[in-house]
């Protein structure tokens, strides 16, 4: 059973056109919370619920998920080895 994640209320971003390109303007609170700066790379992913913007690359996301599954699978072994 997947762990439930704390989901914050949705924030609103604005799409603007600049020199023939569409740009997404992030709200200041998200910029500050995630430390996003001009020129940073973000990754877009289409989901069943819409569009997801992430600071993690697909490879980083996969590595985190693999480690999460491994930790869950070997939780009891790690607990004994780590003295938890």
C-alpha cells in the first residue's frame, strides 16, 4: 500500500507569451519554498490528473522510488542491523 503524501492546496501559475514562446510564471511562495531560480531546469510529466512540474529528473525520481521500495522490502533487516 503506497504511503499517503501530504498534498498542499493547489497553487495557480500564469502562462504568458514572450517573444513567441510560452512561459509559466510561478507564484513567489513556490519559488521561495523550492528555491527555484531563473534558468533552472524543471521536468514536465503528463499524468492521469494533468501536468506535473518537478525539479527531479526522471532518473532521480526513479532512483528515489527504487530506494523507497528497497527500504520497505528490507525494513526489518535494516531495523535489526541498525539497532532500531
